[in-house]
């Protein structure tokens, strides 16, 4: 069976940033992300692409809200807590 060719920016999730697999059981599944991704605003500023995917940051916000921990205790796999908090804010 042949698979269709994929571009360098297509990671299967529609992200320009390489996708990240779910690391925790409560992270967004691929099906949930497919529903949520089209609803997110598209960046309008030219320049450097983002370092971290929105999916990682949203999973970090969801982790923090679910656990109720301080922002500084967000696990590092969700990226720096300051960035996760910035998206939440």
C-alpha cells in the first residue's frame, strides 16, 4: 500500500511545529486536537515561528487547572511555565 507524500510542515496534526505525542493519560488525544485546532486563532505577525506547539501549551494549562498546582510546578514536558501561563492569561 502506498502512502501519499507529506510535506516538511505536515506532521499529521496540521501544526507547523513538529507534533508531540501525548505524554500523560489526560493530555489531548489526536481526535480532540483535530476538533480544537481549527478554532484557535492564527498568528498574524511575521517572523520567527513559535518554539512550542499550541498543543503542548494547552495540555500544560489543562494539567495546571486539573491538578490545582502553582504555575511554577507545571511539568517541563509542557514547556516553560511562563509560556504556559502566558497562553492561559
